[in-house]
């Protein structure tokens, strides 16, 4: 019997068909509450045939210590920045993932954050719950300029919804789908700095890589127009924290609305917590009943396909072979 470490809490906490699929697969399943840091992963390493992981720290050291028993990593979701894919490839461990399962959900959450920030919804709801009838003046979306950094699956869904709100939409990405842009009235930005200067709302939907770490930083935050909103449903590390906090404290930004932080959950005293112009949700952008079942079912299917010698739904390092 194959022994599987299941660490994603979304999978565990959300009811749905994925639980039956996992049970029917006949694995011995050990459950942990992730995301797990490297220290905990090193303690667990070596006792499993597969990891069904979320955003756990699967570093080179963890993967190396997991051998020779570890045969495959099945990522629940699409973000691979917590997995050392290069090390996995070198050590001949396939890394499977689940593309195309959460773009609708994350795009919807992006607009939940935009509307919450533009209309002061969190503060207003808290005032009313406390018995205060405090009527704050917000901002319309219609007619504003929305800058999208990263126009992949999620970014495209944001474009579609943005047009319905009457936003002018600019996109920045190294890959450009011209047909999609023409169909949906998406303007292509020639450079990031120029786009940031024009934007009323900036939303981040790009992968975290060495090149995109601190993509939003002290230098280009100075270019952002006063009163702009920044939304982040991608990765916390895309934004330079100290520079962001300074801009927020100086009220150069309307707000920062984020679903992701560099460290999750955040430590006590995190500089973003408690700021009046910050909204933080606990990495729930893809956590809906519909999306969880799609992601989890695909992650389980990847495992069952792998151990039966069939091609997975998607593999980040296809040069590594299948099950032994």
C-alpha cells in the first residue's frame, strides 16, 4: 500500500467528491495541517511514497531526505514556487500539478477585494456591527483604469469581469494573446513603469520567480499615482514589504488588499496587520466548494494515474519518467 502525506487544509476541510476518490485509491493517508515549514517536512521526510501538498516547503534538502521512498509530488493547485522543481528534476522525482482549476474563483476573489477596498466595506460592516452608523464615502469602479500584471488564465478572467464593471484595462505580460486582447478591449502595456503611472487599481496575477520577487518595490511604488489601490492574490513576495508599508503609512496609496503574505499565517506584529488601509484575507482566493473539489480531484487523479503507469493531467518536469 502506498503511503501518502496529505497536508493541504483546503482538501481536508472541504467536503466533496475528492474524499471518496482518495479513499477509493487505496492509499494509506497521513494527514498534517499545512503549509508545513522545512523543519517539519525534514522530520517527516523518508516515510512516504508521495506528497499531496499545498504550499509546504519542499526544498532540495526535503526532497533529498525523502528518497529513496518518495516517488512523486502531487501539488494541489498551480503555484510551484514552494517546490524546488529543479532539485526534484535532478533527483528524478516527478512534480505533478493541477492547471485550469481555480482561475474563476481567484478572479472573483480579486473583485471581492477591489470592491471591499473601494467601498470601505470591511470598515463599514465593522462599524455597523459595533452599533455605529458611520457612513463613509467610497469610490466607483466605472471609468477607472485597471492594470493587470500577468495575463494568464486568472488575469484573463479578471479582464472579462473588469469590462463588465466599465473599467479601462491595461495588461502587462511577456506572453500576449492578441486575439483575446482584441476581443475584450485589453490594451497592452509596453513597460511596467508606464502602466503603473496610469493605473487607479493594480492587480497582481504573475508567478513568483527570482525575476518577479519584489516586482513592486520602492523604486516603482514612487511612480504609482497617489490614491491608487494595489490588490494581490498571487504571492506576497511579489511586493517589497518595507516599501509597501511606508507608502501605506504615508497615505500614498488608497489601500493594499491582499490574499497572500510572505509568511502565512503572519507572525504577531506583522507590519500590515492593524493598518487602516489594509485588507488581508487568509489565502482563500481559491477556497470555494467548487474550486476545491476541482483542484483536489485533479491532484488525486494525478496520483492514481502516476501509480498506475498512466500520464498525469499535468507535470512540471515532464523529462522525469513515470512510476517505477
